[in-house]
């Protein structure tokens, strides 16, 4: 079957975590909002459909008569159905926990530049962002990266011992990509302290399954969205 992925056109956002899993898994899908010029009305019309189990917001995946929303839930579904996570309840839940932790990091990275409200422009909350960014750089980033470094110390290579890459490895790669874009000075400094984490980033970037996608124009660049580079928020 061919899945329908719905997410806003023009930004990688949370939809990119799902795209990476679909692409690396060789899974057929349609990136629906990008097919016809990316009109926002296409997504909004589908989002407003009368469904028994409606999604709250993009991204969501339409699979036959089922709609799966929320990035971690979509990846849990794809992981079980397509072997993007190990078999067995213990290991599957472990990968899901990792994904939820990654989701927490994504929220904190976003809220660094939008600490008051997502609906306000950055310039309207710049003073608050300048106050929040140092804590994210100096305390929260090392805490998250240190956690994943410790996990990789236990599991060697990938986040799940005895398994190939999982969707959590792909998602950690995406977060690291975004952090390097948003905080290049800080990430350059931290890279030397979290070598296993950065090695995982390089390992995912080199996956044969992803080469065609990563080198294509379907891989959207960072800019507006979750990860944004404001030089005044960055420091080593």
C-alpha cells in the first residue's frame, strides 16, 4: 500500500522525522501537501474531514481507513509494521521512549527562539529568547546529549543493542542536524564531548538507504520552523 503523509509544505518540521523513516525503510508514500504546488488549502481541507478519529494537527499518516497522528505514534506504527524497530515489547517500548525524549528536546530547541508564543514573531519575543537561550545552550543541551551519549556507551553504534538502525536513530540524526544549523558555535564546542552521538550522526548520514533522499530537493532545508538560526542566540 501507499501511505498518505500530510504535513505543511516548505518546512521540514516534525514531518521530516516521518519522512526519514519512510525513506530509509523504502516505504511507498505520497507527500500529499507537496504534490500540487503545496497549497495550504489542500492540507486544511483534508485535516477538516469528518473522521471518527480525527488528527489534531499535522503530521499525520493515512493508512487505509486509519489515521495516525503525533510523530512518536506514527513512528511507533511504522516501526512495528515495517521493521524499523526491533521485535519484542521491551525493545519496541525502549525505542518509543527514546523517540519521546527526542520530542522533548525538539520542543526545548523550538521554545528557545519562541519562548512566549508560537503565534508571535521572533522579533516580538526577542528579549525573552535572549534570556532563555543561555540556559538551553549551557544546561539543557548537555543534559540531553549526555543522556544519548550514555545510551550509546551501553549499546555501541546504534541506540538499540543487537539491531540495525531504528527510527530513533534517524530522528536523533535529524535533531543533531537541526541543532548544528541553529547553534553552530555551541554544537561545534560540544561535539568533542559527545563523540558517540556525533558518530551516530555521521553513520546515519552515510546510510545507503538515505543517499538518494538526502541528496535530492525533497530534503527540505532548515529555515523557518523548529530549528532557526539567530546568531544572537548562539555562543560557544
